[in-house]
C-alpha cells in the first residue's frame, strides 16, 4: 500500500526533504494508531431498562468492540492494493481524535416471579482514547513551505478492568429496582497522559523539541522490578463499587428511569508501574547547504523506561449516570420511544465530564422479535446503533451493529464501527 499526503501549500525547493520525510513517517504512525487502534475489550452504552424475564434459569455471554476516529476509514486501512491518501487539507485546523473500547462478560441469573431475580456475573471492560491538537495538523498541512512556530500536545489514556459481582432486581408495585455490587481489578490503567511538542521553522533552519511522558499501572508486574515483592499493596489490589437502577411506572404509557454505574466505594490500589519518558530535540541551520553536503543526521529518539513494584496508585472505574423515559403509544408494548440524558466521568479524559444524550425507537413483536434504532452522542462519540433480538425461549440472540464517529458526519463514512453479540440459554 502506497502512502500519499495532500497539503494545502506547495513544497518549496528549499531542500527540507529530510524534515518532510520525518514528518510523513510520524504522521503515518499516528494515523495507523488513531485509525486502526485495536480495542482490547464492547460497546459503551447504557444498560437496557429492567423488563420481564424470558427464562427462569438463564446463562448468558456478551462480547463486542468498537473503534472511531476522524482521519482514516476502515476501507483505507484494509485497501492494500491502492494508494492511501491522507487529506490534511480537509482536516486542517481540527484535532485528530481516536476512541476504542469493548467488553466481554458471562453471567447466570435466577429469575423469579413478580420481577424478582438474582444472579452472578464476571467480565472485562475497557476504553482507550487519544488525540493530537490542531496545531500539529496545521503544521503538517503546510508541508515544508513557509515559516512559523507550532506547539501543542497529544493526549492519551485508557484502562482495562476485570470485574465480578452480584446482581439483584425487584419490583415493588410501580417501582422496579436493580443493584449490582462488584469487585474490580485494573488489568491495565493508563491515566490521562500527554506529549508536548514545539517546531520552529525559519528561512535558515528548523528547531524541533518534544517531551513524552507516560505511566502504565497494573496489578501485575510489567517488567524488570525494583523494591521488595512483599509490599503490602500487593495484598489489596481490588476495588469495590455499586451500580443501581430504578424505573417507575408514572402512567400506563410512560415510565421514568435512571441508572448509576460504578458508584465508587473503595478504589483499587495498584503497586506495579511502568514509566516511559523521552525527550527529542534537534536544530538544523543552513538547511539547503547541509543537505547538499550530506551533513544532515537526525537523532533517533531515546526512551527511558523504569519499573517499580513498590508504588501506590488508586484507580476507579468509569462513573456513568443515565436518565431515560419509556413512552409507549396507545398503552401497548409494540412500540417504545426512549429518550435519554446523562454524563460520564472517565480516567482517559482526566475525569472531565462527558455529557451524553440520545433517543431510541424499539419495536417488539410477541416477545419473540424486537428491533431498536438508537442515535446519540455518548462519551464524545456520535453513535447510530441498530439492535435486534430473536427469542426462542430456550435460546436468545441479541446482535448490535453501530456506525460511529467523532463528529456527526464521520459516523456515516466508515471512520468508526461497533459490533457486539449476546447469547442467552435457559428455561
């Protein structure tokens, strides 16, 4: 696959081909990372409101993943026979953004009459995020033409959590309640991190300076360790939180509901840390003469990596709140409209609030088939999700497919997709 860049200004014959080549290599690496980042775990969405159970004994598995960005589409990544064109003009003055995540879980429920149930569950849940500021896009879109100073930062973060817990639901007249206490362990936890850069371009030369600083925490050893292995933090790696939900039948055609996910009680305490730091700096003067004489020798970046098993870092899971309304026209369960509104606090955004909103339309036919279409803005990603369910009592299949994007238009052009599948077995 060939790589071609579109710039908004022509490259002048100043001989800065080595600088342009270095920039091209960097943006290609960033582009592949941002567009093809492999999600380690399924789709972030609010848990469906409690409803009538289809089976008394039920065993289920769920899994899925998603990815979204605003640079390359999946067709660009996998179309290896043609030239891959990165049009920096069209994303000029915009930041690069990528998000990925997923989940996988297994559960067992005992569903009693009158809306009561109790169950066990365990699984994995992960989310990743990265972006590059518009200053970098402005620099790349200029090619090697002109002069100026550019500075900014790139941000990244992510986490993968393992969990296990209980779930119970109950119906008390018009009110339905659910509660999910859970123990969790961060398999990998990357707090919101950043890389700062500055580039000064003049007629006589180029100056580049960058600093990269990243910490990765885990419950497991990540490499060469220092310090005692019997540290007390190793004995308390688990955290504890509670998720709760409530739904009230206000009218025969209208329900009000709310859910809180991962209400923190106790954080996980991690003792293993990997710290990566790099500083990249070089200056080139009299660029054209140096290139002609073959005197250009760009330094390779050096990364300093350290490991520590005697640290103490406290981690919480993403906190989410969601409020929704179920409206059933003509007091039937055939068609349901469900608008929702809420917010999330995620470590990958340094716990800055993400405001979420959406609406879903759902069709149900004889408790055998249902289909739903959701559109909304969830955790800084636009989502258009289609879900259908086939219930044969002893077996149930739930399938989700979604288009995603960091803006509304990109959600339709293949720059983000999500898939998930759920299976239920029982009687």
